């Protein structure tokens, strides 16, 4: 078990089990921009690096309408259905 500190309330840490990690990245990778300033800059650079290092992987960009709210359910479902991995960009 791994303890993950929840930044919204550190007085009561949440204990969660981490998902198993694959040995390699294959298939489809979602790059999710949460719409914070410069998040797209981070994803642009990351996409360039991943495209070179993982030539068989399909990279798809997504964006939340606003960083201040969770991604809309239809967007979450689309990302889940169409991808094997998700990388979320948080930047300012």
C-alpha cells in the first residue's frame, strides 16, 4: 500500500493502491491539457519527445474546457475508451 497525500486536506491522508505499471508504453496515449496557462507548451514539448522515443505509439491531444472544474463526463469517457494511457499537463 502507498500513502498519497491529498493536497485538499493533509490532515486525513488517503491510502490508495497504485495501479500496476506496464513494462513499456504501447498503443494509444492521451495528452490532456487541463487548460492552465502554458500547459499546451509543456504538452507540445512532451509530444515531440514521445513521438521520437515511442515511434509505434499514437498520441492524441485533448483539452478540458477549464482547469477549475473536473473534465466533463463525455470527455473522460472518450479518453478512457480511446486510449491506453493518459498524461495530464499541469503548468503555469
